[in-house]
């Protein structure tokens, strides 16, 4: 099993959710986060005053999938979120040793 963490633009969340549901992904976790990479923030004007925004709002999407689903999930997230502009985000893949569903005490891929 693998854990896929994707840092994406907030306005892409619904599109990603729909696309992942279509390929059979039944659950995910979303977290509102702030950060920067090559985008390095931007300047905004509020009530006539200009100020710099260093940390930009993003969404961190987390999903644990069977090894056989990894490539399909990666290509789906990439296809839906790619705009070609700086700030599209990043995807991280990590191994998952085990999963336990607390309610039923199932473990492994059955718990995903």
C-alpha cells in the first residue's frame, strides 16, 4: 500500500474529488494548509496598502491506496490539477506498512 499526499490549488479540490471517485477511490482526507515553493508568494493590495503574502493557501489531499492503484491515482491527480503554471503543487508517495480500521479491527488492504 502507498500513501499519496498531493498539495494542490484550492479551486481544484472538487474536480479531483470527482475524478478520484470515478476511478473507485472511496475515501480521502483534506487539510487546508499554507506554504510556498517556487511561487514564492505574491503582493496584494488591501485598502490601498500593498503587502506581501509569503504563504499561499493550498489543500493537502491524502489517500491510501493499494499498490495496483498508485499509477492510476497519480495520473488522475496530475491530469486534473495541471494548469502549466507555477504553483500547481506537488505529489508525495510513501509506503504504508499497515492500516487498521478501528470500528471492525480489519487490517491491511481490507481496511483501506
